[in-house]
């Protein structure tokens, strides 16, 4: 009985939306997931569509920048938001929002890293033949 292949023993960081490496259409599921992580205009470039390793690289860079932005917003919120007239309750909720977003972005970044590694190994093996 065939099972839905959405888990990989590669790592607990493997994205659940991506099929196990080596399974049918796993690279297509990887590319689809990666396209959701980059701005729409990048996800439509033919080169990135045809080269999932490049798409993964761009997703890694995109997430690194988003993490940097959220860290900056988190670390500056308590100092800057009162001067903007934000009440303490809003500031506390904002800090919690940024902390949750940072956790999510770090999780996505780990998923992109393990996925990138699998794609690089796949494409390196393909080029060796």
C-alpha cells in the first residue's frame, strides 16, 4: 500500500510539504515549497524555476534578510515604539509577534538548508553521470 511521502529521515528540519528525496516528484514538491518562500517576482523567473538549487539559494538569502529585519524590529521595539505613541499593551503584543515570527523564520531557514543540501547532492550526482 503506497504511503504519502511527506517525511524524510534526513532531518527533523525537513519540510513536511516536501516529498522524501528520491521519491517521485520530490524535486517538484521542493521547488513548489521554495517558490512560496520567495517574492512572487522571483518565483516566476524561468531560470529559478528550471534550477531548484538556485531557487533554494535565493530562498536562503531571502530568509536570512527577513530574520535580520525581524531581529532589528524586535530589538528596537521597546525603545522606538513608545516614542511613536504606542501603548504598553500594543508594544508587548508586538514583541510577542516578532518573537513568534523569528521562531517561524528560523524553522523555515533550517528546512531550506536541509532541502538545499539534498538538492545539491541530487544535482551533483546527476552531473557525475
